[in-house]
């Protein structure tokens, strides 16, 4: 929470960049889930990183736009108490989508003072946030009721104004702490927007559109996420128990035309629609049987989740009006998991964590529409038993308190249930092969963590990951496309330095290499959009005086855009700055300068086929022209906010 208070953010999901090496970008409108990158993975919209907020999963399986779709736009950064993250497939609690790791975001249970915050900025940015908590006990302790509401609007630098409208409401009733107490959280979120999608770079260079121009009008969408969750924890004498349950009402209607005008002057816009009810819960109990088992701490846990997807579909549209159905389905997908974990301190310098996890997923798919889709559907099941082992050697008095560690384990991400039950391409009726419901992963790492100097914590790890298949559901076509097995390895170096009270410096460097096990048809083995180098440096300062602030620099190295590696993105640095001043005990102002040096770079780049309107008019499309597809980084912009406490 202290780091987020001084961190300038362009988007809510950038709070996840507190996870070393994780990168958050966007290739479309700000109402859509972000793009995420970590450990040599293009996580797309979340397919290989699991995130939870207030005990609820965020990733959506068998989603209309992409497997594991992880929309964090409902997050309110000012209310985040902390983010607990893990890397790799080694934790017993982590299952589906946690191939590269997981993050659990917890909200505050109380606020020191209620406040109202107003933000204004360039490009039509406006935001109102009001939050406060009230003790329901006579002595000021005990049960707390926290209420927060957020209204936000933004047009962006785009020639076609984004007209983003975001609405957020949070109610939280709690008592005690996360380890001993309960919290009941209700959230209501909705947004609608007009998007400027990624566009062919040649359209900008030729002058057909400006740098921030749109290739086609009326892309964008609307979404909702309403939820109710409950968390409970008990800490006893030698044992601990926690449990949670949730229900989520979710919906999305997303309109996109990523290929432009390949199909003609009417444009290639389509709608991806998703409406579902998600419910589930989990429980964990830990205890120590006693000296007979060397005071081993045993934990057992279980998790249940069911997605009741009433309708998920892909439709051809013009100006957001449906003109045809490619496919429409109803899906019920159920995931069950159970695990056991043993943590043992063998000798003062050696401890171990041994875990075994079993996951089982079943799905029933019923085709509801689409000329070539009605023969698809059916039932499918998949499961995996995942052993995991962690060893820690130390602490040793080497360069301060030093520990060496080794981790090994199996994990997975699920695949879209439609791809596992379809034998016909819903777009043209051609035969396709079904894909397995589970894509298996195996990972290992060696590392060291140390405190060389007072206030300096550093860690260095060398890791590798093998994934059975780079399987991605292609929402533009309504099918799952196998991309082959892959191998990755890399090095991560993370540093967290507090040289004095109120001053925090963090610096991270991540190097990785991602390759397909077998070369693609063209002979290349590069995994597209796998970033090989990322680096970040951040400084946050708040010593309790009138001034506070933060500066962040982030570097993205060049990555292959297609399998041969011939075409690569352009590397770039970007920087964000926050400067704040307290006007008194209950008032403060702050100024965020985003893209401080006004870098003319691209937030993300792809390689693929598309057609501009001029190319369609000239008849030169020929089924699409392969080229670089870009979404420009937003230019330098200023955002000021005033917070008044009560």
C-alpha cells in the first residue's frame, strides 16, 4: 500500500507491476482487459497468470475474447492493502492459469479518515472517488463498514474519442484481521467505451490516418462485474483455518475489427459476447501434529468453481448491429481441486515444502447458433495431478542473512471448452482437430535471496519452464488454434531498498528466452510477443512531511513478432512521475506526469494480416496484407487530483 501511494498509474491494472518483471500494456480501449507479460510469456489477457481480488478469481475460462480473460479495470488502487504474489507453478494453492505465477490482491478493511478525491487531466480525464469506513462497535474497534464509490471518464488522445465511462461501488463489512476475522465484500462495476484498436503501421506512415487515428469506427464495448464474497479466518493455538465463498455476475459485449477491411468496405467488425454466473469457494486448514513428525506443518485444502455461461458467442456486425452468427454456445464448466502440503524444518539450515495437488475440470457445451457450429458441442473432462517441491538452505551469515532455494513443480492452464468439443470450424465448416482441455506445464528454478546491507533485500533466480502446448482460443475466428510445445528459461534479479524511513527504491531486471520445441511451418521457432528483456526502476518518497512523490522508469526490449524472428518490435523506455503536497492534515494535492519524456513508442506491436480502407477501395487487399500492427503509447499527459479528508 505504501508503494502504491506514491506510484503514478495510467491504468488500474498497473498496480500489478509491483510484481517484479510483470508488464501491463493495452492494445485497445481502456474498458477491455489489459495485455500482460511475464517470464517470457505473452500472457495475452491473463491466460498464464492467476489473479484474485478479495478472495475471488478474476480469470475467466472459455471466455468470448480469450482464455483466462483477466479484466482488472474494476480495481480501486487507493483501497489496496497489499498484493501477495508468487512466481512459477510451485505453490499448492495455485491451480488453473498460474503457469507463470499468481497474485492475491486484498482490500483495506478500514480507513483512517473518510475522504473525497477529485481528479482532472488532459484528454478529457475526470475522476471522482469517495471512500470512508465506520466502526459499528461502541468502543471504535470491532466491526467495520467500508464504503467506496468511483466515477471515471476519459477520452484519450485518440482521434475518435474513447468516451470511457466507468462506475464502481464497493461495500465491505469486516471484523478482525485477514488471519483472524471475517470480511463480506459486495462490488458493482460497469463500463462502456469506444475503442481505437491496433492498426497497420503502414496506415499511419502513408497518412491515411494519424498516429492516434482509428481504422474503423464504433469499436469498443460494454462490460459489468457484480459480486458478493465472504472470507473467514481463525488462528488457533497451533492451527489455522480459512475459508471463502463468492458469486459473480459477469457480462461483456466487445466490438472489434482487428483485420480492418479484408472482407470489404463494410468492415470486418465482430462482436464477442459473454454472459455468465460464477460461484465457488475454497477452504484450507493447517496444523502441527507434533514432534513425531518433526513439528511438520501440514495443510489440506480444497477449491470449487463453476462457471454457468448462459451465452457466449461470436457475431459479425456492422456499426455494432449484428448481421450474422458465427457461433453461439451455452457452457457449464466446473473445476474441483484438492491438495495437501507439508512444511518441515529439518535442521536449522534446511527446510522443505512438499505438496501434491489434484485438479479436475469438466465442461458441457451446447451449440445454440451458427450455420457450421450446430454439430459442435458435447462433454469433455480433464485432470492433472501436480507434485511440487521447494527446498530452502539457510539462513547463512553470508552478505547478511542469505538463503538459497530450489523449486520444482507441475502446473497447467486450461483451454477453451469449445476448442475441446469442436470438430468443425464454425466460420467455414472445415474439419478441425479437438484440443485437450488441459495444457500441462513443468517448471524449476534455483535462486538466492539476501540482505547484503541494512534496508536492502535482493533476490536472484534462474528458472525454466516447459509447456505442452501454446494453445490459444482465437476469438476472431471462434476456434482454438494449437501453437505447439514450447520451452522457456531466464534470469530474474529483484531489489527492494529502504535506505531510510519513508524512502523506497526498487529495481528489477528480467531476461528470458522463449522457443517452440518444433519449428513452425516457415522454419522459425520464436514464440511471438515473448519479451526477452524487461527492466524497471522506481523511487517512492514519503517521510510524513508536506511533500511526497514517486518516479518510475520501465524498459521493454525488442521481441519477435512472428516465428522466424525476422520482424521485431522496437525497444523503448518510458517514465511516469508523481509529485504531491499536503496542504494540511486533511487535504493534499498531487500531479501525475505520464510518459514524462513524451516517448513516441508503441504500447504493443503484433504481426498479422489486415487491410486499410484505402487498400480495400483500390482492390489491393488480396485476403489481407501481412504487416506490423501497432497501438501507440499515449503521449505525455498531466493529471491533477485534490483529496480532502474528513
